[in-house]
C-alpha cells in the first residue's frame, strides 16, 4: 500500500515503543497492542491509492472530486456569517466533507496553471460548520486553463492542525493530479462558474480523482 510521505512519522513513531514493550514480555506486551493499533490506523489514514485518473485521462470537460467524502454543498454558495465565503463573482459551489477514515490525499479538480495561491491561519471549527469556510485554517488555489477558471480550498477542522499544499503559482496541474494533503478531519470547497453543470447532489459519497462533480459546456 502506498503511504503519503507526510504520514511516515505518524506510522513509525508508535512502532518503537511498541517493539520495546513486546520485547519486555509479560504484561508489557499488552501495552504494545494500542500502539500497534495506532500505527495501523495511521497507515490507513495516510494511504494513497491509485485512482482511475492515474491510468485514464479524464474527459476534457470533466471536473473531478478533489477528495473522498460526502457532498455537503452542491449548487449555490453556502450562506454564512460575513464575510461571504465564496470568492468575488458568480460561482457555484461543491463542498466535500472528509471523515477521519477517508483518504486525505487531495487532487486537482481540473487542469490548468495555478495563477493564485494563498494560505490563511485561523481557528479550528468543525469542518462541517458553515463558519469554517472563512474562520478555519485554509489554503486556496486558482486554476486557469484558457478561459476556464476553477477555485478550490483545503480547509481543516477541529482535529486537523496542518495543511500540506504541494503546488504554487506558475505550476501546471492535470485533472486529478495529486497536489496535497489535509491531516485528519477536513473539507474541500470547489467553486465553479455558473456555466458548469453540477453532477452531484448533497449527501452523495464521492471519490477523489474519480467522481465527476461537474462538467463544462462542450467546447464549440
């Protein structure tokens, strides 16, 4: 199983005391079990499975889910306390909530050059709360491909304390390409122009790099 590089410290650190306790024998071996279980969970959490987009190029008009999870918002940008969490302009929004058992490797929802990138520290509200869109730690990227622009955000919740973003201004991403990671319970917001057709609904489970969440109108 492939593990994201950011996960190896979390996987390996519990193993050293677990090994020492196991070698001590007797009742100490029982204390090793929780540490082994923790290491196994971290292996599960930081897993990085291959997805369909890794083998087959997505359709040129397809926008893919950037993460595994459940769709919280699909349509009009969510209402929240000021300031309005959506970027300026007319947008549709798709938000995906990741639980602590979902794959947390993030993927680009669409292809294009990263033309804007920003990071904001914040409080750590539960990622499913509306206020989290503008009060939590977040990273925001703007992707542009010709006249097509997609904005997406990594947001972390009460259990998360770090966003990993492995791209920046000037980089070019392909649809479904790995671009980062969010540690523990988190959320992804994708903002799309109104010309796109959203193809998912609230409550639907999606898979990063596989589920088509929206489509651009066919070129021409």
